[in-house]
């Protein structure tokens, strides 16, 4: 009997041990996490916009920064050649350093020259039988803004102006430029329309195409028959301007899409701007200079939050808790006119963790740029005690 008691007691103890091991080894519940979203309000940024028309400004990484006036579709004049250039390059790809296929000038091309010339449009002289490369034709269209070469390129790449117009409008639709429409290749027609904000999108696309960015950055070029042609964009090379395209018709007034490189607060930035419906083309270009020069004071290095500022917390069901804080000052160069919302993300965490261990990040995004800072534990987070693990 005494022996049986010992056996049962031994079995009971063994069962208790097994039960204890089972209870102890159960998965520990996840920590309860709470986070804080930080906000940093914008300041009022007063750019020296012209009092006429509509305008817009973007930075290639920050995105659209500001705009002025009603963004409604209006004639865009020769800035429509940005669309022509993008469509031609898409249909007939060309890399930097290449001249591309040879285009033979026909009587139709000469007739196009005569028609624009008689109407007072921008042209570059041509002759029947002239041999010109695709690259040179693009130069003739984009540098002196020759309307006849816009038509020549459109016919060469697409077979007809009508086929080009159909293709270009489909391309614009794919780019989600819903307010931009073209009825010709040159922009001489008042039916080719856009907005300042959408001209910026097209300007960004052109500057992202190396061969086109190279051409619009050239002061002049040598073209067969026409000889030396000069860039109408007289701002090129000053105030950081590296392109893009001017425009001017009676219906559109002066139009200017510009790209300018600036170093602000030790950061290299590329701005794309658009000015529409100016009294003259020269006025549009002049007013762009005023806007560009105002940009240095429109950015700031903003401190979003200070080192050790609490941005989240962790709590455990066994009573342990710890705050998550910033590892360092959270600061970035930002556009003064943008509201900032910085969100904390804490990783999946298992205790124990020592004070100072990284447990996540806090991040905010402006356009294509993302800024982040490490989040760490302010205090140690202790592991659950053995008795809690068994008796919970």
C-alpha cells in the first residue's frame, strides 16, 4: 500500500511538472501597441505669381508645390511641342548620342513651311530633297520652335497629322492628363489646350527623357538648310534654368514651361514651372525668373519632433510597459507650405528588450521623398515572470 501511494504520488508530481511545462511554454500574447501621429502645420508661402492667367510649380521629388489661378484648359501654343516630342520618341525611340533615321523633306513639308510662314508662325527653312536626321528634326522643333518641323515629325512618325493627333490624345489619356487635348502637332491651333498643372506633368516627362532633356538644354544647333538656329528660351543658362519650352500665339498669349536646378539648404533640387496666358512670351519668361529667385526662402529645415519625444508605447499583459521615443531630432528640409503628418510604426516585439533598442520608425512622405527616424525604447521592457507564465 505504501508502495502504491509512492507510485501515485510520483505520477501526480510528474503530471504537475508536465502541466507546468505546458503552461509555461504556451505562446506569450503580443504586446499591446499604441502610436502617436505627429502633425506639423504649413506656413503661408506667398510666391510672386503674375496677376494674369494661371501658373503652377513643382519639384521633381516633392511633387506639386503650389499653383495660381483657375486650372482650366486654355490654348498652350508651342508648348504642345512637348507632347509631339514625347509621342515621337515613344513611337521612334532615340537615345543620347544617336542621330536616328534620316528624314527626306518632301513638297508637303515645304508647303507646311510656307503656310506657317505666311501666318507669322515660327518656322525653320527647308528644301525638297533635304536630308535631316531625327535628332536634328527634334532640334529644329524644340530649339527655335519650328512649327513646320512639328508637322514633319508627326507625319514621319505616324503617317499623317490625323494619326498623330489620335495617338497623342490616347497618350495623354494614359498619362491621366484629362484637361489636355491636341488638335495639331505644333500648338499653332487654339484647339490644342492644357493647364499649368498638366503642363508641369508633361515637362517632367520630357526632362525624364534624356535625349529630349539634352536638346531643350542647348543654346543653339546647326540644321541642314536652315543653318544655325537659336533657342527662343533666353533664360537658358541663367538662374539655374536648364530647359524646357516657350510658346506664343494671339489666342494663348505667352506661355513658358521651365526647368531650373537650385541648391537650397545644401540639397539639390529641380523645379518644373508653368506660366500661361501672359501678355507676351517675354513677359512669361521674365516672370518665371522672379518665381525662381523666390524659392530659396520658401524651404526650411523643419524639426518635426525632438529627441526623446514619446511617439508610442508598449504594454504587456503581465504589467510591464515602456514608452517608444525618438532616437534623435526628427528634421528634414521641407516646403514651408506643406502640412506634414508623420506616422509611427512599431515592429512586432518580444520581451525582454533593453532601453535604447530600436522598435520601429516614424516616417512621413512629401511627393517622391520619404523621411524617417528610428524609434527606440526609453526604458527596458522586462520578460514575463515564471509564475505569470504558468498561472495566467
